């Protein structure tokens, strides 16, 4: 990932150290990290870790500087195009929040401390898409004061580099720098010396004369800078005059905190500084502006965890108690000193490693990322059971690969599509909606079904080709998913199909005739995959659900299903189908149940045929899913199929079928399934058709077994399409052979 971190400055401080450690660990893990700040003493350490630093005046709440910083951040984000932006303070978060509204990048913030919640400041504070809190109590503070959703807040740790802070680091250089003789006991403290952070330092200075009496020649070594530094320096001079030697030493801001800690025997402080001292294997008295915990040991672990070693909610520092605890720590017996110091390091190693902190951040970055999106283009939302079954199969296949992928369907009826399938949907005839959906996706899937044909109209063909070309122009992956190709009769349309198919990243075809048709158009690519219709990958339908439907419509006893459709310019076929259905009832005593694969089109034809019959017949009407229809077809003795997907539904349920060849796609599947066909429905010989029905009924058991075998063969080929889909979505290199 490319990660852009934004903070106020990189001077001494716990939050700043957190950022430096986190950025360095992420860089070591192979991520590209850029930090933007006003600069500071930690910049060289950051750059030595392989992290780029860019400067912007983010350190002050000055309108002129903030406008300048906003401009710099906008330029950096445009040029660098980070995968995620991570802000670490209020001003950077506010500015990044403004930019996110226009530039739409994943945006994460970290709350290192609690902030003023005044009316204006509260409204200006932006916590991003996801928020990291460095302790449980800060998370609760964010929930209570800013109304953040708890599930969007991740609690992390102040991770410590346990190689940098370890017992092997020497503090001799620091002792020599401040002329501290060997063997002299030293109390160290590290903090930002601002009014809101310097209580422990001030208390150490105040108790120094008493400490010097209890522990002769003791030193108090304080690192840090801030707005209280000058005042504390004056107090230190006064204390030293009273003591008679330079007991209290203010070292100012330091970047060698690991060596500084190692120079001491006991550490006093809170938060990250306390954990760093514990990692360096020295006893720690946990004390700060927020409260007082005392000398850290096993009994105080849970309190430390709960407050992130910041002492929030604990009693305030008491000078005498602090003096007693520091004295105790400096005068420990060697075995007890080793036990306490070793325990503190083990706690850091087990709970507060910088590696865990980096993993926490990466997990939040992943959560902040926009969902992966796939757009499906097809004949969806028209109520056609075959195409709705294809859509069901597609959604299942995508979510089986990655359940987090967001599927958006270009649909005639988005509300129906969203209510019926596990997806989102937009209006397929709205250019703006289609453009936005494809712009946000990583993959466009066209299909399945017979989309690339001009038998319906050239306008329909051009629509589907235009959607594919738009995705290609926008740099998106494109896949023709188990498409049926043709018929495409016009030469100009054949050229359009050829040129568009050559652009796709992957092309799978549902039957060999479609493959041959593309070759005949001049498609030269060698990676066309002969597959099978996507419906063959659906699970078996429910026998129980079928029985519920049959009971609800009052159908008992054996029956056959008939899926009919209108045929242009051949009205005589209605009488022939009616006669065939009557013959089935008269000869075999089977009821006829008409199935409308596309109700708005097929139901009127079904009623018209039934009205021409002399026997009674039933028509299945109502709101049913494709799996419901497949289940009902599977309960019939045989199926009469004038629709391709009623034929496929029958094959999926091993139901012998008599097909009516009104389209090459039906003939192709009848040949694959080795089922009988009526080649010209308008001229159908009813007696001959009844003979074929007789053959199906007499050989039903053997034919069902043959269909099961063919179904599994086609299903295996259909799964090739799913493998290609997985390759596109996971970035795998292996193609289907």
C-alpha cells in the first residue's frame, strides 16, 4: 500500500514517536509511507527508515497557514495517489476531511489524546471513515463526546520497538554528556514540557531536595521541550542551589530517547515513554497529568491496560507518595530490581510491540477502503426467469470468491432486482447511473445469456457493446461471461461484435456454436473458453418448495410442464400446441401446467393456448423465483420447452424434454443434451410430436440418468467460467486451458 500520514510536526512527543515508529514498521513491511508535517527533530530518523517526508505548515491554527497547508496537501494527494490517508491530529484531520469531500480517498484518523469539545471545535473535528484510538477510554470518550459509532473505532496500542529500547542499549554516553559519575543513581523522565503535560516533571523538581537527602548524590534527568521549559528550568536552578549540587538536569528536546532511558535507574512518566522505559528493562513509576498509578508491578497491569498507561481517572500525583515510590525503586535489592525490570519488558514484548501496532493500522486501512465493486450487464430486471437465474448464479459465484464484493446490476427495474438478489442495482437506461457504476467498479461482466445478437434489434446489440466499450475506456477489466453469440446477421454488426470481443479481458461462451460464430466473425484471439450456461452451477432446487407451490395451486397427480412463448407471424402454432397438450392428457392422463418463463410475455400466450384446448390445463401465476420455477419443472414427468432456460431448468433437474427449435441457441443445447426436438413449430405434426412424447415417457428413467451425466459434464465446463472470474478478481495468472 501507499500510505500518506499527516501530522502537525515531528518534534518530541508521544504521538510523534508513535507516528515515527508506525511509519518505520510499515516501511519495513514493504509499504510505501509518506509523512507530511511541519518538520522537526524526528525527520532524519524517519527518512533513515525509508520514509519520505514532505513539509507543510500544519502546526498552528492560523487561517493563512491552514490555507497554505490545504493547498500543499491537495497537490501531494493528486500527485502521489495514496491508497489511504492517515491523519494524526485535529488540524491535519480537519484539512484532510475537507479534501476527502472532493477527492474521495480512504481516510483514517488516530486519537492519541482527548480534545476540547467546545461547540465550534467539536464541529470542525473530522474523525474520518475509520478511527484508531490508542486506549479503550479514548474510544469511549469519542463515543460519548462525538457520537462516533463504536464499531468504526479500533483500539490500538502505543507500540514500542523492543530492539531500539532494550537492556542492550547503553546510556553511558548520556551520563558522560551530563557529567554524572558512575554508580550515581539517576531518575529519568521524558515528556513534552507543556502546561498540560509537565505536572510529573514539576513534581520531580519540587521533591528533588528531599530525594537528595534520602538517596545521596541522586540525579533527576528530564528530557523534553515545550512552553513550560523556561519556568521549569528556573525551578530546577532554585532546587539545585538548595541541594548544593546539580541534582536536576533539564536536557531539552532529545531524539536519542532510548539512550536517555538507559542512562537512568528508575523512570517516571506515562504512556509511550513509560512503555519505552519498561522495554529498556527498568522499574517505572507511572505518573502524569491525568493521574498517578505508582511503581508498576503485576498488580497494576490491568489498570495500565485500561488507561493505556496514561492514568486517566486515577488519583492525582501526591508529592510524598511519588517521593516514597521513587526512593523505593532506587533502593531495591538486586533480585527485586531484576524481577520488576524483567516483568516490565515482558509486558511490552507480549502486548505492546510495534509490529502489533502496525498490524492494527493495516487492518483499519483495509476497513476504510471502498468495497470492491463488480458491475453486471445483461437482460436483467425484465422478469425473464432464465436471465434472473443467470443473475442469481453470477451473484453466488462472485460472493463465493469474495463475500465483501459489492455487486451492482444494470437493471430495467432496480427495485425488483435489489429485492430479489444479493446486490445493488441502477437503471440500465440512465447514462449517468451506468457511467458512475462502471467508473467505481474494478470489473464489468457482460452476460450471460444471448446478449450479442441482432435478432431482437440492432439497438439492443449496440447497447451491450457500448457498455463493454465504456468499461474498457475507463480502464476497467471486462469479461463476457458464458455468452451465447448470435444470430448476428448484418455485416456492420458482425464487425462491431468482433472488434468489441477483441477488447475484453476474458471471454467465455456457453456452447460450441457461439465459439464457432465468433471465429466466423474473424475473432482471432486464442483464449476463448467454451463453457456452459451459468445456470448449471446453481444448487439443486428444493423438492419441498416445489410441493408447497403445487399444493398451493391445487395440482395433484402426475403432470407435464409446458413453457411457451409468442412467435412472430405464425399464429397457427397456437392450435398445434393446444392439440399436442390435449393429446398428452387424452393419451397419458397427465395434466398440463403452463410455466411462464417471462410472465409479461408468456402468460398471455399460455392463456390463449389453454382457451383453445378441449381439456383443462393450469397456468402457474404469481411471484416466483427462478429456483421455484426450476423446482416445479423438476417435479413434472417431462417438460415441453419453447424457452432455452426452461430447457436448461429441465436439464438441471434431469427432466426429459421435448424442445421446440425456434432459435439456434435452443437447437445447440438440444444437441448437447441429446433430447428430441420439433424443428418447425408452425408446421408441427402433432402425431409425430406425440410419438416423441411417448418415447420420453417410456424411457424416462434411462433418459433422466443420461441427463444427469450430461448435466455434470456441462456443469464442469460452466465452472471454467467461474475459474476465469476468480482469476480476474484475485489477480491470478493461470488461465483456463
